C-alpha cells in the first residue's frame, strides 16, 4: 500500500508541475530555484558563487546555465553586491514568489486529499 501511495504522490506532484508551468523549466533550474527558496532567512545574501558552491545541484557550468535561464524567465533578478562589485546577488522576483505560492497552495490541497484518503484507503484506488 505504501508503494502505491508513493506512486500516486509522484504522479500528483508531476501534474502540479504541469499545471503551474514549472515543468517547463529545466531540472537544474528547478532545483536551483528551490534551493534559493530553501535558503530564506539566511543572514547573508545569496550570491551566484554561493549557489554554485553550496547547492550541489550540478556542475558549475550547468548551474550558470540554469541561473541564466531563471533570469531570462524572469524568476530571478541580479543585483550588484555593494560590498564587492565583482559579486552578484540573486533575488527571487515576484513572478518566482507567485509560482512557488501557487505550487504551495496546490500541494496543500493535495496533502489534505491524501490525509482524507488515509482515513479511507479505498479512495486511493
């Protein structure tokens, strides 16, 4: 039963990505954006070099390409670090916040449906 529930969850998450357009982003770009959102609350800004060194998403080349894609898609903006003008700070845009918010609301609905299904396992079939 747990394996079946896992398959259903994976299918539902894939559908959420399709519904929100998230699936249109390359996988490394998705992971970098998720990593950046997971870093909310950091005391230091998120620099391009920080993403490449700490995110463990992919090689530096792939990370640079994914970051450029996120910038071109309007999901990240770049600001010059006032402390060191050679460094670039990555900032999620309103579009990125809305995308993550939309995905979060759909996931919360899915979680509620799964919770209801656990009370009645026959609903999963």
